C-alpha cells in the first residue's frame, strides 16, 4: 500500500507573527507534490514541522493516518542552503550523517559506496568537499539526503546551479525515488521542474494554502477558449477566421515570436469544434491545433502576486 503523508490544520506563530494559518494538504507515495510559494510564504516552516525541527502550535502531521513517529519514519531532506562540511572528507561525513540518522556504521559505509557510485563520484570518496565543483558538491548533498533510503524525500531547490549533465543525473534519481514509492515533496521556483515531476501542487501565500490539487485538473478548470493553430498558412488563416467566424471569436492574431502560429480567442469554448471544421474544409495546411492551457508560471503568479 502506498504511503500517505497528511498535513492537517497546521498553525504556527513566532511571537506575534502568524506564519502558518490552518494549512492542510496530502502527499501520496509514488508521486511528487510541489510545495510552492514566494519567499516568506511559510514553506520552510512547514518543512521544518514535518521534520520535527519545530513543533506546530496546533494541527497534526500524519503518516498513513497516524501521528508521524520520526524515530521510525526515514526522512531525507535536501535544503536550499547546502549543509555539508567543506573541509571534511566526503565518505567520512556521509557515513557520520547516516549513523546520526539511525544506520549502523557498516550499513552506512555500504550505502555511501553505493550512492557515490550512483552519482559517478566514487573517485572523490576521500577528497575534501571543498575541492569539488559546485555541481559535484550538490550531488554529494543529494547522496547524503538519500543514504538512509528515506520514505519521505524533501527537496528544496534541488536544481539550483546545476549544469545540464548533473541536472539529468538528479532527474533520474528523483524519478527512481518516486517510482520506488517514496513520498516526494518538491519545493522550487523553477516551474518547468514542477511540471515535469509533480502530479499535485499546494501553493502557499501569506501562510495559507491558496490552491491545491492535481495540476491537470487545475489547468482544465481554466476556460478552454484560447486556441493555438500552427500552420505554414498562418498569414491566410488570420483574415479567414476573422471573416468567417466574426460572431464567434474575440480575436485572431499571429504570434509575435512565431509567425506560423495563430492564437484564436473564442467567445465560447464550445466553438472550437466549428473552428477546426472551418479550417479543415478550407484545406489549410495545419500542423497542430491545441487548447492553450495556462503554464505553471501563469498559475503561480496568479495565486501569489498579491503581497504577503
């Protein structure tokens, strides 16, 4: 049975400042949830409560319906501000950190060798961390996060500063953790990664959850009245649509960046069938015809642009 992490009615204040205001969301094993928000929205406080660094003023952190027992649940956390020791040998500190999290020294050494090999970093085992490039240091940080085979994986801006090759390695590892049934919480301002990895999102703003749910359902909840038509006949299509469907459209314009793409805004989403039919009957050379859904960046800005 898949794991389920439930954040239920969390409230947290520091002095007079109310940081979390009754937030709730659920993350399932075998999928990733994007925990999103602007700086100061409450993401870090939520993560620290999940990990047991802070205690909530009220509310619960539940694992499979029961209060989470952090002595039994393995949590791997990769912070945005990396937390390893630059002047220590890599293997030495990876084993040390794994033992602190409950592994035997022998198991920690085996896990260290396994993850260094997985990251392509075995040759640096006895090097000091500070001798590595930033990207390679980040791979060591990820190895430290995953050494204990965590059931909950929390990744805070994991791709920050990575080159494309190291980013690909990290992508593969994250996908393996998801496929292996871990609960993955993914916090990032890079919305392309959220769309790539996450099935669900929870957006925080001002200490409240302002939007949560499946990304596909959220996108389909927007009006589906904006159509993109790609065609070598784009210059002919614009005047044709304006003439033929003037009563059913709001606008038809060519894309400023791509002159082979036409954006059509319909008065009613139901008219998209007629639009496609008219274009087909005219025998325009159509490469693609699609509904323009909002991007994650569009959605994020819409729900967080109001000041915290």
